[in-house]
C-alpha cells in the first residue's frame, strides 16, 4: 500500500475513532495523537523556513486533483 499523506492519515483516523466502540477508540486516538504531533512539527519547520527565508516550501499535493 502506498504511503498516504499525513493529513489524509489524520482524517482517516478521525473517521475511525468517531465510529469506534469504547474498546477500540483509545487505539485510534493514541495513533492520532502521534500523527498530530508529527503534523505540528512539520508545520513548525515550514513556518521557520518561511520566516527565515532560507528554505522554499513546496506543496506536494497536486492541485489538479
């Protein structure tokens, strides 16, 4: 299975957690917490690059989709 974008993984886990029973929800929420931390770190790096002017950020998502 190809690697999914981090934002897509977060959306998918949110959908799973919303319909999960109490026994499974904590698994999804635990994974979601990890992915949100990774996303925050990515956003920090992008912001730092933009503010410092040392790195150009390019969106990887194809805008035609």
